[in-house]
C-alpha cells in the first residue's frame, strides 16, 4: 500500500490549518493542566505517562503504517520534513525496518 506524498500535499494544505488549530487548542489545554498541577508531581507524572502512551499509540497505529514503501514516496516525505521542519520521535529501529521493507529492486536504484 504505497502512499503518494506528493499528491497529498494539495489535500493536506487545505486540512493543515484546521489540524494545526486543533493541536494548538489541545496543547493549550495540556499546558493548563500542567500549570494547575505544577505542585503535584504525581499528577504531572500521570500527565506525562498519558502523553507518552498517546505518542506510542499514534506512532504504532497510525504513523508507522502510513510510512511510504517506495523510494519516491519516501523521498517526498523526507523532502516535506526538510522543507516544513520537524520530525516526530521515531525509534531508530522503526526507520531501519522501513528501509528493510523497501523492495529490493528499488534499493539498487
């Protein structure tokens, strides 16, 4: 299942402002929770654990399956990361697994 990131940029560009606004709202709420519990290390620990679990779930259930499986799509994704900045935390072995799964024919190009 190959994902073409070059064609996604058109649809993503219209959806990105809405996504970014939603993420800003969520981030603001998380910061408020942290501020409200700044004196309570147990509550802050629960907040951090929840964020870590959410990160893991998004990475494993959505991000990793969405990674490209062709050289061209991988290049488009990496180009987008370079142009727009930011790279989510991805364990190195996950990237190595991605490269290992690229078809042999493409690895020689």
